[in-house]
C-alpha cells in the first residue's frame, strides 16, 4: 500500500476579501491541505514560507504580485481573479511556460455545464439572437463579469467567430444581426447570476445559473489546487481538472 501524499502547502492571496474568507473557512476543514500563509493587500509576500500552490482571488495588482512570487519559487498558481488587462494576460501566458497555472472566470460546476449547454445551443441555433445577462453584488468592480465574457467567448467560438467580432456592449439602436449582446445589473449582495437568452421570431430559449453561496467557488478552486499540485508547467482550465 502506498503512503498518502503529504498535505498540499497552500497560501491564499486576497484572504481578507469575500472569496478569500470563504476559502480560509473551507480549507481549514480539508485534510488535503495545510494552510501555510494568507496574503492581504497590507501584508504582501514578505516572509512567505515554502509552498506548493497559491490560490488567488484578489485584484489584478494582487494577482500580478502573486505571479511574481510563484515564478521565482516554482509554485503552482490557481486564480479566479477577473478584470485583467491585456498586459497581465500576456504575462500569465508567458509564465505558464515556467509554472503550472490554472485559471477560471467561474469555479462553479453549474457554470461549467452552462458553458457547455450554451456552446451546443449557439451552434444548433446559429441564426438566433443571443444576449447574455449577469447580476452581481454592488461592490463588484469589473463589468460585464469575467463569466459573462467567457460565456460569450464560448458561444462566439461555437459559431465560428470571436467575441471581439460579435460583442455588443453599447445597446443603442436596432439589434445588430449575429451580435452577442451583454446586459449588466449590480446591487445588494447578489453572489452571481448569469443567463443566456437565445431568441427568434415566435420562440426563445433561456439558460440560467444562480449562485447563492460563495462556498461553491471556493470548493471548485480547492479541487483545482489539489489537481494542479505537481503538474508540469502549462496554462490549465477547470475543464482540464474535471
Ligand atoms: P473582494 O473585493 O471582496 O476581495 C478582494 C480582496 O483582495 C480584498 O480584500 C483586497 O484588499 C485584496 N487585495 C487587493 N489587492 C491585493 C494585493 N495586492 N495583494 C493581496 N490582496 C489584495 O472581491 P471578491 O468578491 O473576493 O473577488 C475577488 C476576485 O475574484 C474578483 O476579481 C472577482 O471577480 C473574482 N471572483 C471570481 C470567482 C470565480 O469563480 N472565478 C468567484 C467570485 C469572485
């Protein structure tokens, strides 16, 4: 009988935030991990101990700092942070040649399935109008959400195009044929809702996901962290870990 692997030495970046707090709570009862370090905007990375995986839900600046720390020490990185600019996206792509990085705009299993369903519907109904709507709590910074954009990207790809070519963010005037429209709502403490509406004359199809508890994202991110430990360098997605 082979011995169980030692627990994964984990750090949580953005530990004082909504997601960070959900992660700290969940990881404490999870024997796969030992929580070695927590990073907040104030603490930074000084004095961090040896680590296997960093889980990041912070900000673009927080992710950039975590990435530098991981690169210098061959630590795997799981990140759910959204709203990154093109320069940071490029740095992450380059970094994935040296360390293992798994990113997802949404770590819920339901959204992973929603994405697959939308891909199938967008391809099967290529001429139907498609809009993606999302709602989040009043403090969310980026809009549309990273998940809404990822859904749009999946649908555009299923229709043989790109989101850059099809996205409609400014809704003035009549609907542009073949475009993918986005609608954003912000308010209260909404954890995260996403819906895709496919419509044609006389009928419509709606696909909806509602998250009511941040614990689902934390669970998905910890599953990804356990899967990522010891993997070779690369840019991984949640699909790889499912
Ligand atoms: P939040 O604002 O509650 O928390 C973010 C935390 O990061 C704050 O405590 C902030 O002080 C901290 N932070 C900022 N800069 C930092 C730095 N340089 N170093 C360390 N910490 C820093 O936000 P949240 O709701 O927890 O979301 C965080 C991010 O995760 C956002 O980008 C959000 O869109 C994303 N998110 C992703 C998923 C997913 O499943 N992928 C789910 C929820 C939220």
